[in-house]
C-alpha cells in the first residue's frame, strides 16, 4: 500500500538541517501551522553527532530547528510550542541556558521530559509547532 502526501499539506526540507533519519519529513505545513520533527544534534554536512556535551548538542539541535522553521517561511518568534526530550533531567539547567539564549525574550509554551533513549544516543532532541502567519 502506498500513501501520498495530501495536497493540503506541504513538506518542508532544508540542507541546513540534518536529513531525516527515517520515513518522515523535517517539517510539514498544515494551514497556518508548521510542525517541525524532532531535531537531534547532528551536523547537517557530516551527519555526525556534535561533540561537547548537552550545551553543544542543544545549540546544534536548535540551530537545525531554526533552519527548518525559516525554510518554511516562519521565524523563531512565531514558535508556539516546543517539546524538549532529554536523556537526563540532570542536563536541564545546561539545556535551558542555551535554549534561553537562542529564543531570547520569546518564551513559547514548552514541555521538557526525560526519556530512556534518543536516536543515535544523543543527549537532547527538540521539536516544535510554529505559526506561519
């Protein structure tokens, strides 16, 4: 069975974020909303995990998220909700410091959860929903 993307949806893709690791899109536009898949801290050129701990990994993941958001024609200031997945909640403060630097004065709704395992055993993954208006 083969399913195609409905005409009401638009796939978002950018070379400035790592290619999808499986059968999903970097992002999908639906009406006035953008849904960005979980961004992990992979270098978009080498596809290797960024070294340097959770701070460096958070910065890379959010840089990729920003690239997908901008490729869709939106901006970080229009991010409505993020979900942060952490390998360890002990990394929350370090992640939050970088997150605050990237988002500045904009404070989207957010959930942060500790998970048992992330793709490629990275320390952090971030997804979001953004407005396209």
